[in-house]
């Protein structure tokens, strides 16, 4: 199922079994490490206490992940967090 409502927004990927979500996914095009933090925040807003499986799917338009994401990049961290 694509882009369906869950909790506080519309998620890109939703797999359900009976009346429950068994997987929730959010798709994003890579722009920067800061974009990852924003995308993770967005994904976490879609989850409820019953959701146990979720993923952020990144699409990189050119290059490979090791070319685009610098080694040791603080992905998913708020500014100033350590």
C-alpha cells in the first residue's frame, strides 16, 4: 500500500496484517546529512506504540552511499548532540 495515513501523517509504505501495521517505511531522496535527521523525525511521528518495524529508504541519484555520505557523518543526530 502506498502513502496512507498513520498516526500524524501519511507514510510512503505501509504493510498491514489484519488491523495492524507490520511495517512502515518512508522514502526520501538524499540531499544532506541534515535531511536524514528531518526524515527520521518525520518517520517517528508516523509510528504508534504498537509499530515495531520501520525503515527510512534513501534514494541517491548519483554516486554510491560511500561517495555521498562522508565517513563518520553524524546521521540522525540533532545539532549539538553527541
